[in-house]
């Protein structure tokens, strides 16, 4: 039984097939979609709001021939009057897959303990692997001139700005190591990546491939991708004023974007707050690919679900 909780859950040798499947599903959308989830119901448990993740998963399940069942965490007894593991055991008797957006990463790991169906992490406070796989696919679509999607990522540099202790920063650090990329992070010293990240890299046998600096221009130099995320993530609202003030020097301005490679692309997992973490001029640039990135959530997540379902059959 295979689950997708972190970037390393698809091994390096599985990545070319997964990316090729995402590309084929994208090209064939509306014409030929193999009904990989025919007769299946996949549950989505969400404890945080979502536009892209919820809609792309629900549409993707439909397009693969399955039925999505959306459950707000407060609608069920998960972790309140029933243990996380028991909830997972019960849901395993009803549904064929589980997609979870929840705050505490350890709760997704507990769900896996009781699950006899694939479990997908749709974002925790620690990692957001569906976004990272989608982002890597979106980059590879632009860079792979010879059809080698995954190979086109190797040696490329991402520069990540702002909240460098966030789930997006952590997920990109793990993802970059897994894809053979480099990542330079720039943010306030207080938001330098913590020891839990180095522990995960060591546990997964990945190199410590990232650098951290408080100088945004240094991080931008020679970058192929300029990346940022909101400064006030869900659950951090009480820190809003402090975060806006501390992270202001790390806004992606046109000047900072220009310090990267001349053909560098701008990416953001969205939603974006123009005038905070990114300047409107950068969002308006022809090298800003945020809506391709958003669309690709659908194609990559369909590939992930189809692949996980295949491992159940095998
Ligand atoms: N990027 C992302 O996960 O978007 P949503 O919060 O809208 O799902």
C-alpha cells in the first residue's frame, strides 16, 4: 500500500513515469481519460479552507471516473470523540482513498496507521507535497526540450523568499533535494529553517542542498525560479502585523526578479497578496506562470491518484 505524505514517497525511479502520466492526462483531457477510479469513492477531509486543492481533487476524481466525498473535519468525529486511527479504519471500509488537509502533520501519519487505502497529504503545517510535485512538473514542461521532464530539473536553482520556515519552504527544500535541484532561501533570521527539517533530510537519505541567507539579492543570483508564498499562512493570523513588518524586505519586487537569470520564471502556490509578498509588476510579467501552475494541480494530482490506485491493484 502506497501513500503520498511527503516528497520522497514516490522514489526517484518512479518520477519519470509519474510526470509522463501527468503530461499525458493533460494532453488527453476531455478526449481520452482512462477510468482509473471507476466505481471508487475518495473522501476529502479538510480542516482548512481551499480553492485550488479542493476543486482540483474533486474535478480530478470525477474525470478519473470516481466519486468525491467532501468532509469538513468538523462534520466527522476525527480526533474529537474518535481516535484518528479508528476513523481511518472505519473510512477504509467505505472509501477507496483519502485526501487530507489538516494542521498537524502527525495526524496524517496516524491516519496512515489505520488505513487500508491510499492517503494523500493535501497540506499540513509541515509539508505540501502535491504543490511541490505540481510545481516541478510545471517547470519541467518549460525546460524539457528532449522529453526528459524529470532530467530537465537537475542542477536548476530555486530562490525562495519570505516565510522560510513555512510548509511551502520546507516542502520545496525536501523536493529540491529529491529532484536534484538547488534551493536558496532568503528571509528574516528568525524564520531560518529549523532542525526538524534537517532531521527529515537525514532520515530520507537526502543531501542538505539548501542555503539560507538574510540577503535577498544573494539568494536571487543565478536563480532559474523565483518563488514566494503568503507571509501569513492559515493558523498564523495572530502574528500578522509582526510578520508583515519583518518580511517586508523579502517582497519579490521587479528589482529582485531582475537579479535572477534573464529567463527566470516567477512562481507562487497562490493565493497571492499583491503589494505584500509580491509586486503587481512581477505578477504581470510574461515570465510569471502562476496560472499554469494552478492548472497543473489537476493533472499532477490525477496522475498521483491513478498511480496510488495502481499500487493497490498490484
Ligand atoms: N496552493 C494551494 O494549496 O491553494 P489552496 O489553499 O486554494 O488549496
